[in-house]
């Protein structure tokens, strides 16, 4: 932690990162199970196109980095 960080904000950011990692893992699990982009998108309030991008990137058709949140 940098000496001039606000501890409360750093902890909340760390919590956000853990939650996002868990969300992406769950999305990938449901993609693996054959769930539709539309149903996943509705469940997380993201667009079908964004879920399609995640699917495409994880299948090696895009960049190797996970997309950033909308």
C-alpha cells in the first residue's frame, strides 16, 4: 500500500477486485454450460454484446486480456 492511500478506499477497491474476479469466473462457468449470452447479460445487467465479447476473448478469438467492465 502506498503511504498516501486512503485505507477505506483501498479496502473497497480490493473487495471490488475480488467480487469482479468471482463474477467473471461464474460467467465463464455458465458460458461453459452453454447458457445464452442474453440470459447471462440479463443476470448481470450487461449487454448481450459484452457477454459475446467475453465469450469470444476466452475462446481465443480476441485478445488474451479479460475485457474491462462496461
